[in-house]
């Protein structure tokens, strides 16, 4: 029989164990899926994020998730140790990997969500792999490199019931919501034409692929960087930025700025999939009357015309013009000589039957034209604003992921970002078709030039120029499986 002191000691040990267990649970950060499936709140109520591509924009994305106050950066992955260095320093507790496949395989039970900020050609395969593990995903713009990939990710978000967001942060600005309110109030009538333009590219384009092989930096895993792209030797001035101008990896000025500048027309007019597209591109002459032929490189400039079917927000079809390389549309006559068009280098212009409105990069600072109309606008706000606008884009996704699929709205879910990205890639399909070369009766011809491409959206193909369909879906490099749901 235990003495009174022994009973007291036993009781004290039980109380200590109980108290310690409660305290440990209170401080432990556990992925919500471990505790109770999607939407279940972890004791810490924080989202555990794994980053794929953690330098440059990837680094700033992770910083913004962390600054939301509701996310922890649990894992870091990058093929280049030099690019990862700042994130490793900023998040010293995060385990670091070079191969994203290894990280997902070994650690998928230890995080809730994935941020993808890699070159365009690897977005889709990385995002889909995470989604198939039930992870919420934030993917930098453009969502994908190919039209087919965008369609797959759009379907995957619905199938796997995860919270998705594309990194076109302007979608969370007040601008798109304000322009929707103006348009729905009838201030510019029915929109039939839209122009979007940019001063990009700000990297080399319209150039030949370098012939000189360079030494691979010891910090870079070149094979992993290539990923789905064709096998090629490493060359200087490709990594970490100029890959944007090469079709194997990037999507040109459209991929860089299109999601920022065309998001507003999609939001305001509820555009979905284009029905036809045509393009003209800038030329580079290498000698007298000798035009350069550089099909591996995006062109120095382009003008693309996309036509969209009527929507419930328009009375007829909508024509959207895209211009890059510094090309701009004619200044509206309502804009005075010294007034800035867009933000100077970039902008979006809506032309309606009763007026016009324009905005800057990220749909910022929308204005009615002439500018004098902005003094007495009497349209009440009806669409909720995202706190902190573009900067709130990151916290919005974090909070929606914590809440679980379908519980909270985000500004650029894949159901919106997918069709938007497809429109940009349709434009690129027309641009790339410009360089399709054939020899007929000993004469070199370019049958894709000055051709209007007719698009069968359900079957994802051009119906009147079959050679263009090679740009709908590319074959991944051997060892990298093509996407399947």
C-alpha cells in the first residue's frame, strides 16, 4: 500500500506529464492534413509552405507569405545554390533541397502548400505534382509554358480540391474591381475593343542562340534547371534572367507582362477563351535586305490580335490587341497632348460605345477619359476590396489555404488564371507560327505569316493551319513524364 507521500508524488508526476503534453501540443506546428484533412486548423493556425525556386521573385514571394503572419517557410528548393542563398539566410530553419522531386517525395507529409517560382517551362510539372499530393499551390505568372499545360492545371485544381493562386498580384488591386463597377454602371457603354501594351522585353530577343559552350557553375545543377526542356549545352547570360527570351524556357513579353495587363479585361468583361488570333512581329536585319531568322528566340516586338466570343457582359464579340517591344496604340483623342497614356510604358485601354477607360501596370490607377470625367464619379463600390491590394494577394492565398478549398475567395484561382494564361499562349502560338519555315519547289516560304488562326477550343487545336498545333503541347525531355491527371 502506497504512503500519502508516495500518492502525492504519483499525482505530481501525472500532473507534470499532462501539463507538459498540453504545452507541447500548443507549440507544435503540424500540417493540417495530418490532423484532420483539408481545411483543418493546426494548433498554430499557420500554413507550412515549401518553396520551389527561391531566388529572385521566388524569394520575394516567400517573404510576402511569411509577412502575412500566418505562414511559416518549412522547406526550400532551388537548382542554384547562389540564387537560394538569401532565402536560406532568411529562413534558417527551413530544410534545403536541390531536386523538387526529392523534396516532395520525402517531405510531403510535413507541409501544406507549395510556391512555384521557376522558369516558365517547369511550372506545370512542379505545380501538378504538388496538387496531386493535395497541396495548395501558388504559381508565378504565367501559369504555364504551353496551352495544354494550362488546361491541365485548370482541371487539376477542381479535381484535387486545393486552393490555387497565380502570381499576377494586380488581380488583387482595387483597379479591376473599380473598373467593373464603372463598366456595370454603364459609364463607357458596351466594350468592343481593348488594347494592352508594354515596353518589355527588357532582356535580349530576336537574336541567335549562342554558339559558344560555357562552363556550368559548380553551384548550378544544369540538368535539373533544364527539366522538361530539350537537352542543350549551358551558355552564358541565360541563367538567371535572360531565359525569358528563349522559347524553350520562356514565353517572352507576353508571359512576363500579359497576365498583369490583360487580367483586367478578363475580370471586367468576363472573357474566357479566344476564337481566333493573328500576329505580326518585328524584324531584325543582319545585312542589306537580309532578314535574320532566329526561331529559337522570341521576336523583339509584336502586335497580336485576339478575338473573343460575346459574353454575358458584352453585346458582341471583343477584339483585344496586344503590343510589346515599345509599340503602343494610337493615343485616344480624349487624352490631351501632355497627359500620360497608361503609365508611360505599359497600360490597358477599354473602348466602349459611350466612352473609354484606361489603367496602368497591375490595373493600377484606373481613369475614365477624358480625365475631367474622374472629378465627379458617383458609382458606389459593390465589390469587396482585398486588404492592401496587390501586396495582399499573398496573404489572401495563405488565409484561403488555411480555411480550405472552397471556403474563401482568391483573386486569381486557376479557374480564372488558366483561361487567362491560355489567351497569352494563343498569342504566342501565332507569334511562333510566324517563323514556321517550309521549302516548296526549291523556294523557302513562311506559310504562318499574316494568317488568321482559327481556334477549336474544345479540341485545343488550330483548324486552318495544322503546323501551328506543335505549339499547343510540347514533348517533354526524356525522363520527364508529360502531364496526366
